[in-house]
């Protein structure tokens, strides 16, 4: 395995449709930000169910490793034709895809994966491995879904905001993406009416729905305060909607190039801890989703 490249865009390489879409997304991201691109294909024994014949001396492990190396090398050669100035490194480690990506994330700018993989990344973003990576990575993780049958033009960045420290990191990442891609940013905050949050609840004394709307707008404005001064070249729209954040964010990002959400994931590697909003949008969004942790 080659030494890790610091501040690189790391992408999990496989031959699935989503995996190929992830590679294309990662290459464009690295090129836009003038960052190195690191292609990683993890050779996991469990993903290669090859039956060894007693007495047969064929080097199965060696053949699998060579096949993996050929995959990343060929991928790199194709990308160099499209992005001739891109600094590309490759790696074919043997081990766990989860642990490898988490290790890579310690030095990466962003880790990019397909939502449905093959080989060393099978079901990466749909099973427990996916949630572990999104919950525990030390850098933002972008999940790229299968491309649609008819390719559609996506434009704009959407970021979910709830006023927490997690939102601050998500806003910073979303603005950075919007600036480099020269795309507008939609800052979205969703809220619940406390009088309707459960059955049998009474209206609070002096409750005025109009006041609640204004309070939520002020909360969003406070969260965005100062950011537009830091990124004056990004066109920013602020929007407050009523309802659960998952369907609100998914709907808002229907045609967006990226949906950015924060994540409060914590705990040991083997514990499945990820925010409900992050979990929900990863499963429902039709376009790329970035999961961002609070600054460490």
C-alpha cells in the first residue's frame, strides 16, 4: 500500500455503477479544488469466495491482488486522460474496507464512496459498514448513488442547518464546495410546530404560530451570520420550512449537485452511531450526500 497522501480526495474503487459514479465525482472534486486524488481498492478475502483445490498450487491470493492492482491502475490511466494535471496515487491494501477508509480519512480532505459497491466495497453505504464510515470518519464523507438511466443536470448545493456546532462544520464545507464549483447555496432549516408535535397536547398559553415562524427565521439567520462575508462570491438563499428535516432536505436537493448534512456520530468503531437525519438522507437522497462532523 502506498503511503497516504495528505489532504487528498480519497475514493473507494470498484466496478459497480455507483462506484464508477463515485470515481467520476471524486476526480472532478479533486480537480476543482486542486487536490490530489487517491484511488483505493480494498482486497477483502470475504469478497472473493474462491474455492481452493487440494494439491493445486495456483496462487489465488496473488491473482486477486494483481487483478485489484490492474483495476486501480487502469482507472488512474483513464482519469489522467481527462484530468492531465491531476496528481493521482493508488492503493490496494488487504484487509477491512471500513477500517481502511477510516484510516485514510485521518489525512484526507474528503472520502468518496458509491452507495452500492462491489468487491472491497460491497453494500458500503447501505449496510453497517457504510454507517460506521459516515459516523466515524475524521473528514467529510460523500456518498454517491447509482447514476440515473437518463443523466440529468444537477446544480446547486443544499445544506441542512439546525443551529448546532455540527451545522457550523456543515456550512463551512457546503460553502467551500459551492465556491469551487461556482454554484449557489441553499441553507435550509426545518422546524416542528410544538402544538402539533404529538396527540393530546394542549396549545401553550400565548402561542402564536407566526411568532414561531419568525423565531425560526431568526435562528437560521443567526446560524448564517458572518458566513456570507467570508464567502462573498457564493449566492446564498436561506429557507425555513415546516416538517421533518429528512423529507424536507431530500425534496430540496432533488436536482442539487450535493446535499450536505452534519453528523454527531460518536463511540467505538463497532457501535452503529449516526444521527437520524444523516441516516435518513443517505438512504433516500437521489444525488450525492456529504456527511460532515464537527471540527475536531
